[in-house]
């Protein structure tokens, strides 16, 4: 009796590889549009400063007034100007658009029938959104620093109180700022992803997350709410400015991260639970 011939083992291709998902996102007009806006922002700020002329006079100086002092100051001002809206939109776009876009293209159920396990689909979409959001938040300050350095020089950062932070200490401070911005935007990403899973509408997912953050910002201005405002998403959005003080105070940044991570875990868990049992008809 002859033994059966066993051929070499063949590896099945991994469903929905991360490289393929990243390549798809790079080719999308949405991604190109986001980075086009990020490229234009510091150039627009420099043009606006050149039209505005010199500072008005003595008195307390803000990030806006100090924007022309150096490339570092322009970088800080670009982050300050972007925190309340632009960064929120960018993160919401990458996190909330991926799953509902597949549904709008009528490709979501074909991906799941490939077969791509639902947990893997969610994993790859979230990882890709995190990578592109991180790339955006790294690109903006680095590009602003380069453009601002060419326009105003690569001098030290000058704070509103007149204190200066030189290089390389400033590099560490900016790293803290970027890390905090990424962590504080987790709640935005979670909301956008949840809306995308629940509605299957790309515009509704992105717009829903942005609208909620705008409403939270409005509620944050109501002093009658007292300490309740500390629990609102976005209350600590500008806490990263403490990383640029002469002595760093991490208290507000820690609170902001804890609230953001807490909200993100709860909302993402609810969205994943809904998606795993969802009837995919699109």
C-alpha cells in the first residue's frame, strides 16, 4: 500500500491585509483633500500675518500675537487654531468614513462574504484610521515648523509671559503636545466610528461626531453647570498649552486623557457590539 503524496503546505491569503487597506485610503480623494488643507494652513497663516502688519502695542500677548516670533511660535499657533475644529474634523473623517463608505459602495457585504471576519474588518478599519489621524497630527506641526522657520527663523519658542524654550527642550514639549492631542481625540474617533456603524452614512458619521463636539463646546461655556463641565468631551481640549509653560503642569492633561479614553472605550465597545450582530443589507 503506497502512502499518499503530501504536497507543500500553502498559506491562505490573509483577508483584508492592512497594507491593502492603507493603499486604498491613500488613493482616496478624502485623504488627499485632508493633507491639502494641512499643507495650506500654515501658508495661509503667514499670508494673513503679512497682511495684518506689526503687533498693535504693549499688553498681554497671546498665541496669535506671538505667531511671527519664530517657526516654533507659528507651529504652536497653528495647533491652537486647529484644535477646536480642524483636528476634530480630520479625526472624525478618518474614523467615521471608512465603514459607511464600504456600505455606500455596496462592497461591505462582499467584504464580509470574502470571508472577512467582522472583528478583523473593524480592527483593520480602526488601525488605518488611527494611522492616518496620527500622520495628520504629526504632519501639521512638522510642516508648520518648516514653513515658519523659513519665514521667521528657527529661534526658540516665546511664551505669552515672555519665557523662552529653546531647542532641544522644545522638541520634547511639542512631542507631549502631539501625544496629548492624539489621546484627547479618541472620543471624537469613537463617536465618528459609532455613528458610521449605526447609520451607514459617511456624512452622517462625520457630521454627527463634529456636531456633538460643537454642542459640548457650547455647553462648556455655561458657567451655571459648574464642575459638571469637566465631564464634557472637549473640556480639556486646550490643556496641551500647559506643556509649553515654564514648568509643565500635567493635571489638566491627565484629566483630559482619562475622560477621553473612558468615553472612547464605552462608545467603541457599544459600536462593536452593534456591528457584530448587525444585519448587513447594503
